[in-house]
């Protein structure tokens, strides 16, 4: 079901629109942190540097 974001109160529309974006960013940050921890612990410094340069 499509929502018309041009009518109605703006606050609930913005909150419902931004929650999936914020959740996606949190999961991406967690993945990058866990990836860096695992690579740094098990693979080595050179691989950690490569992971660090490839993360956004």
C-alpha cells in the first residue's frame, strides 16, 4: 500500500520513513565493526588495513 507523503501531518510520515533507513545504517555499522574485529584478530594487520580502506 502506497502512502501519500504530500498530505497529512509531517512528523509521523518522516518517522515512519526514516526508521528503516536508520536500522539499515545500524546493521551496516555493526557488520563493518565485526568484520574488522574478525579480520584483525585472525588474518593479520595487512588484511585489516585492506578492510579499513574498503569500508565507506
